[in-house]
C-alpha cells in the first residue's frame, strides 16, 4: 500500500467515524429527551395524586386546613442582588398553620435535606406574610425506602405514600418548623 493509499484510507476511516459519532449523538440526545419526559410525567403524576388526596381530606398530620394550592411559585431579589426562585408543589393553609408538601415519584435523602435547608428558608423569604404561621413539612412519594422514612422521622417531616388507590400517612412525628 502506498503512502497516498494509506492517507486516503485514514481519511475514509475518519469520515466514517465522524458520521457514526454524529448518529450516536443524535440517538443519545433523543433518548435523553425521552427519559426527561418520562421523569417529568412521573413527577406530574405524583403531584396530582397527592394533591387530589389532600384536596379530599384537607388534612395533614391531624391538622385541618381550609385552603390548598399547587400554584405557589415565587421569585424575589435579595439585597445582594441574588435572585431567589422557588416552586412549592402543594401548600395547605388554615389561618395559623401552613403545610408545605413536596411530591416525588421516588423520594430520597437529598429531597428531605433540600426541603429543610432550602425550601423552608426560601418560603419564609418569599412569603413574609406567613411569618407567624406554624409551618409543617411533608413529602408525598410513590416510592419510599426505609432510610428515607427513618430520616424523615428524625427531621420531623411527615410522609405520604401511595398504597393502592389510597394514601398511607406517616405523620406521628411531624414537628413545627
């Protein structure tokens, strides 16, 4: 094989490799988009499921609430120009108490930590008119692992889990935040 034939072969291999890489990238991003859509759909399902359940009873942790909303989105700029944005899946209110409920397809330890360390301060900053309200926390999850239940218990976060068509509540340990 001559030097020119080797160079031509090398160029042909590079061209084929580039085409295969482009095809792979297209397939990868299409799959990525599809998986993201499935994940969003699962989250939407969980949110609607727990919202509908709470709307029927208007009760969380043995406390009756008068108002329920799934439209709590806030945005505010702090004095240092940092922008705080937050979305709260389900909020229940009764005049002196609020319950912030996050809906998850599969709750994990990170979700509990985020609820306590990020969502609570953001809620208080975005909605100062509720400063005097007792604040209760909860997570509704279609899948709950034992370690999440144990950590929620330590943190005083109530749990809701799908059990067939019903919701099982684990709220004996809920505390005020």
